[in-house]
C-alpha cells in the first residue's frame, strides 16, 4: 500500500488489518457507479481479537470508542481490498454505527466518534461524513460495535 493515505496511516501509527471475510451470505463490498458500499464491520482487531460486550455494562466508554476505531480500520481495509488504493476515496459519504448497549445507555454518538474521528484523521476533509449512531441489544458474535460505510470514489 502506497500513497498519501498510506503515508497518513503510517504517520498516525496505524496499520490496516487484513480485510475480514464475510461470515454469512453477503459480500463485503459493492461498487455502484462512483459509490463504494461496505458491509458492516464488527469490532475485531488486526490480531483477530473480538472487542465484545455491552457498552455501559461490561464495556467502558473508552473501550467502546476503541471498538469503533477497530471497526473503522476494518472498513478502510475493505476499501483497500475493493479499490486497490485508498487514494481513490473521494469522500466518506455515510457511516452508520451500531453500539451494543443496555437500555439505559444513551451516549452512542460518543462511541461512534471513535470511527468518525479516525476517518477524519486518516482522510482529512475527505473523511467528513453524514452519520447515524444507533443503540442495539446485540450484534454478531457479541461485538461491542459495528460500522458500515458508503464512500464516493474516483
């Protein structure tokens, strides 16, 4: 991986994990015109560790933010696999973040900021996006966070 975005990742001390393989009957990415759709990526780190549990219950806010960051790195890994070069990203159009949280937890946006902040740190103004942050009662494999994305591409 080379280019401006790869250099920014290195400068930030970040490394993309291998793009995760689908675990069900779906594809990880689809390109339609100039849009790249990326399926939901759960909070799994590059070494395969699943960041799991319920934010506000068994997972702290800080660990939830780290889980969202892991999701964002997986989203970028999928983009790299689909595009061959992250410099082809013109704009992050939309992130949707799902937080595995109990019924009394209401700080979902703060958790998903982990993903949003990473996109802006890595992509600059191209990383600014629309977003939804949603609380859910469970996620695949018990993941703490899941994030999907839509990018416009060159």
